[in-house]
């Protein structure tokens, strides 16, 4: 019988063939899923739960991809481009994809 520490759903059994030719079972601890992070700055996204996808993400533009501060930057840049105060070429390259998405 397996040891008590190995009888958990957090540990999985892996079969490996060793150099001697026989096959052995190893117990490997499963890795935790990474938490959702912002596509631009990499900070952790807040307000994302574990339920269905539609109920997990905030109801705003790029809610599951960008944090609130990066979303605000994109919104400001899109408004500047929309009002012809700035051209799309003057927007930072990392923000350009999201600004173009907001412009339509």
C-alpha cells in the first residue's frame, strides 16, 4: 500500500522507465495553477474567482486581461486618438493593440 503522504489528489502517480530497463512508479506533487495576471504590467488581477468564466471576470473592456490601471491608460490613449489629439502611431507599442480594439 502507498504511504499516507502519497494518498492525496495533490499528488499524482507517474510511471517511468529507469536505466536498468524496469518500470517504476513515482509520486509527483501537482503544481498549483498560476493566478491571472495583467497582460501589460504582470500584476495579479483582482476580482477573478473560480466559477464560470462569465461570472469570474469584471464587466468592463479587457476585464480579464488588463488590471484597472492599465485599462485606464488604454482608455485615455484611445480617447486622445479618437479626438485627433494624438495619432495611433504616437501611442506606445505595447498599448497600441488594445487602443485599436477600443477604436473598433
